[in-house]
C-alpha cells in the first residue's frame, strides 16, 4: 500500500485510486472537476445502475447535455422522466411522434402555431378517457374510419351558436 504521484495502491499493488489532473477515479466513482468547484460525478451502482450527478459552483444541480447523431436510445422495461419542475419537449422539426414497437400511433404537430393531433394509423379512433366517480368512461370517441364521427358519452353543451349541416 502507498501512493505514487497521486495513485493509491492497495495491499496487492492494485490501483485503488488515481487522480489525473481534474479527474479522480476512486473505485466505482469518477469525479471530474471543471472550473472552480463545478463537478460531474459518475457512480456505478448495484444491478447495473449508473448515477450521473452534476453540481455547479453554487451547489445547485447543473444541466446535463447529451449530443449525439440524433438518436438517444435507452433500453428498459419502463423509462421514467421525473422532474421537480416542468418537462419540456422542444422539437424544432415541429412534430412529436408517439410510437409503439416502431409503429407511429399519434403525432402532435405545429402547423403555423396551430396544434394538430393526428392518429397515425388508418381507421383507428382518438379517445378521451377518464374516471367518473369510480367508473372508467370514454368521454369522447372520434372514429377515423367514419370520417371523424364523434360520439360523446354525456350531454353536449354549446356556449355559442350550433350549426348542423346534415340530418
């Protein structure tokens, strides 16, 4: 055991800690120090977990930026976005697309600042569901196979004029 120029050796001469410039490698923890006391700490945990914690000079959580070729992929049974603030989806291509197994099911688009919801699969419905008391309900069912026929589960209240063009 001992140290050699910032490298700590264990009893079997294995390196247990190394400090190289502003990078400290200590067991399963890598700490990188940026300007002043800004840090990024990577910790390998049990069952394959990885913790990435960034802290700025005033000890607040700092931003993490991932720059890639356009694809971020995280394989898992469930991906959770959990924020103490808002979650912002900002797509400069004007579309947010929801897929299931690679098949597009819903597209939310910006068309000259009009918001468009598009059911991406032909002849499928757009439903608004909720709970009334303790009963699950479909409040509105828009049937794309019937040119957008809308079925409301309850009364329809019209605050202004009602124009009917048809039967």
